[in-house]
C-alpha cells in the first residue's frame, strides 16, 4: 500500500490578511505564498470561536462551541468527545502532537490531586505528546536553552519573553535573549523533523502547532526589526477608542480586557501611541515571517524525503488577531480580524485543485472531517463540519453561503470585565456572528442590541441595526441564525435509532 501521511499545521493567532488582504503587501511570507500556488486556498475561512482553547476544541473535534462547550480557556472538554486523534487511531495512525492543544481536562475522570487538573494547556485525549511546548511551561525548550549555555531568567512566564535592552532604554522591538536558531519556533520545528526523519517508511499523522506570532510580542534577531513600523499601514479604526466604545456596550469592557500593554513584557504602564502600535505590529509581522521560514523547512523535508506527493498538508490558524484595529488587541471581540484565518490545503492526489482559490465561506469545524475523509475514516455524527474534499478535487459542490462564529466572554468563577460592566451572569455573556452573502449579523444574549454590517457598503465601520429600513434584513438573518443553531444541535446520537434488529444509523451530512 502506498504511503498516506497527514501533516496538520496550526499557526497561533495569524491573521488571514497577512496572506491576502490589507497587510499582505507589507509582510514577506515566501514559503506560504509559494505553497498557495501548489495547494487549494480558502479565502473566506473563519474560526468558529476563540480564544485558543475553544478554537482548538472546535478545530480538532469538528464541533461548534455550542456543542462541545469548552467555551473559554480552562473550560473542560468532555473526555469522550471524538476528535481527530481518536478517529485517526481507528485508521492505524499514531496521532503525534508537536506543540499544544490547550485542552482543559474533564475533572469527572481525574482524581482531584491529578496535576492534569492544574493547567488548561494539557493535550487533548487521543494525542501522543511528542514534545511538550505549552506556553506556561515548555520545559524541553528551556532545558535545550540551558544546555546551549543561555542564562535563563528566574521567572519564566514574565521574563523569558521579555526583550533585552540594547542600550540604556528598553524598546519594544529589542531582540529576545535567544538567537533565531534557538527560538521556540526553531526548536519545535527541529523536534518535528527529527521525529519524522525516522518514520519515512510508514504512514504518519502529525499535528504541529506554532505558538508564534501569539504574544508576548518579542522576536529574535533579525525578525525583531525586519519591518520598519513607519512603512506599515495604519490600523483600521475610528478616530478614538471612545468613538469605538459608543457603538455598543460590549466594547468598553472589551478594550479593558486586553490592552496593548498586555501584549508585551517589561513595559508597565505602556501608552498605546501610534508609534507603539506600529512597532508592535512590526514585531508581530516579524514573528509571522519567522514561522514562514520554518514552514519552508518542513516543505523542503517532505520533498527531499519523497513524501511531498504522499502527504496531505493542511496549514491554518486557530483564530485571528485585532492588532490595534478598532483600538483593540487580541481576539475576544466581534470583528472579522479576530476570526478570519488562512486555510491552505494540498491534496497530493488532486492536482486539479492546486493553485485554486475558493471564495465560498468555510469554517474551522470542517478541517477534522476533511482529514478523516482523506484517509477513508468514518466521520462521527458528533462532528458539525462537512469535508472540504470536493473543493480539493476541483469540484464546485453545493455549499452554504454563510459562516457562523460564537464567543463566550463570561466566567462562572471569576467575573469578567464584561460581567461587571453589563451586569450579566456568565451564561448570558455570549454572542453569535452570522456572516451571510452580503450582511453580517452579531446577535448578543442578555438583552443587548444587535449589530448589522453591510460588506458591500461601509462594512464593519457602520452599524445598520438601528436603521428602520434594515428591519426586514435583521429579522431574516436572526431567523437564519436560529435555524442554523437548531439544525446543528448536538447530533452525537440523534442520527441513531434503536430497533428490534439493533441500532440503525442515518446520515447527517447529506447535502440538500
């Protein structure tokens, strides 16, 4: 039997417009762009939720957040949730994890003293953690740096990602204390390539997850000053943060929850001036270029070892990043920049899909079903996403003209700034985003007013929800959102029927 490998790469917090959009002209990503010419690119691909833990729960389980309910970092994922690792094992693959999945464990199946219950960064069940690379720990990388002779900071979490001053004044774009060849990105790539180098005679499945360009924003030379802040475009935003906050009650606590200061270490009281913002954006783009360089090494390895045409290669991001747009940072907001991610897939068996660009809207819940479909593994009924395989084969399938994302911004244990400002319980601090063929609806729970944007007009810069003429559009889209939610309620067992002849299973994903 011919070799059939899968390499699933997730880049943390990479915006889609670094590859196609407003930032693409200002950042050098030669390997990803070359890969696009030999793969299928999905230009309107969206994460169905964020931040990291929930987005990866959806990526790997194929479920919307409304079904898996691991809705915030540290919200446990049910221990019996099928995911790409559990299902790939059924096809004889060892699901190798290089990096992290940010999965909080189900406390019902662990003793209270189990260390697995002290971190939300544990690996998802089913994966074989080949090298631990969690943002709060990363012991193998730290041991590697120590072996290389680096003087490690005492406080890893706060000091490890702090730039090193080159003169009397510490600057945001000063370099990291480690060299580029020893960075976390380089170390993780080395570990992956080392392991795969001795598996060239077998089928393998590897999930490689880069933490960059996720903050804290600090880069090794030369990536720290690769881009001149003065050359970058201004963020997309209204004239002031106050003007942004006047749009909706959601935004004031949103701005307070994630500030520019929280994106860097060593700059207490940092004021988000235009110069500071552009410098941070430049470091972010430098980190993205560093990741691109190492993805180039991965692609070279596949070609040099004769596995380029036997490997399904999937490259995406878990979610986006505001990066100063709308006077916002991070991803816990409602705008496209926080959800629109790159998705590039190369199916070696389908050259007719190579170089193709897909304009249909797609969602992160489709990636695990796509991988399972490619290896010939049955897709569990719990998975909400449909395989993207027809697109990879050059076909034009009947496909929805919308995408949906969700966000939970409450916390049942420690109230968030939204809960404090809005006076809402955690289970009402949530929203849904419905991106239709023309309009985008943001529906808020808790009695908050909706937002409505016209992508053929001023887009996200103008809220149309209060305009009387838009009432029919608002009603229709709200009905569509409700229908979507009803259609995609948990189907884990709903497609099965117990009969006198035993259980019978129907088909969930037939297109109509």
